[in-house]
C-alpha cells in the first residue's frame, strides 16, 4: 500500500535478562526511523498488520509509541474486550481479531497516561533519542520506564485499534534448560527487589 515508512521488525533478546540492552542495540543498528519490538510469544492476528502500522504512523505524527490489543496483558487499555482465553484455539483468536478489525479499521486511540505492556512496541528513533534511550538495566520495567520518559517529552502513545495480538505471556513458564533463567525467575527476583525497596522507602 505504501512504500514508506519502512518498519524494522525485531524480536529483542539478550541472555541473562538484559532485554533493555538489546532494545538499545537494535535502535542503534537499525537503518530505519521506526522499529517494532515484538515479544517472542506474540502472534499478530491480522494478515495486513504491516500496512495498518504504516497508516498509524502516517496519521499520527505526534506519536512516540504505538501498541495494540491483546488477549493476555495486565494493562486494561491493551486488553481486548471479549478476547478468547489461552485455553481457546487459535481459530477463535483469529475470528476475534477479524471482529476487532471490522469494528475499528484504521482508528487509533491515545491511551496515555496508562503505562503500556511491552509485548508490542512500535517506536521511533526520534522518540528513543528524546526519551534518553531505554534504561538498559534488565528485563522487567524497561517498557514502563521508557514510556514514562517518552511522555515527559510530550510524545503520545496510541493503541492501533484494528490490530489484535495473541500473547502467551509466558511469565509462569520455568526454564527448560538447567541453569538458564527465563522470565519466571527474573520476575521473582524483580518482585523481591521491589518489595525490599518498598520496605526501606525506596520507590524507584
């Protein structure tokens, strides 16, 4: 549909939970203004999602981040109403995704100040530079911290209403390889650290 803008689509990963570092590496290496970060456990339920993302970028020049609907996410602004659960077949998720598209088409909604879940982050080099890049210190909280600083720069966050993504959100899935940490281990460490900080009055 459009030759531009080009979108660099990536699944970021860095061993030992250094996801923020990989976000920054990808942004530094990318030849394009816009980069879409997808979690490894996400399936976008739309055959023309790339073109829908391009339309969102063209129609919202004040955006720093675009995200989408999902079936399994803590943020109520990204939780698609009536979405099937993980127990349902992919066919039901596909049908739901089609209904979402038929209902919303190319419409986008500004969802600030609600902090996004990072399963689908479409962001720009301009926003990344203005926000001071990703924190680059770990796995969890990188998306929220980046989003806060991006909003502080006056850029906006939009949900692409016509795109629905099936998200496994494997936060409870332990590692299959002994000695290799996955999200569940990092999540436990993250919670323990924040509980300790709260106990001592440190709310960073």
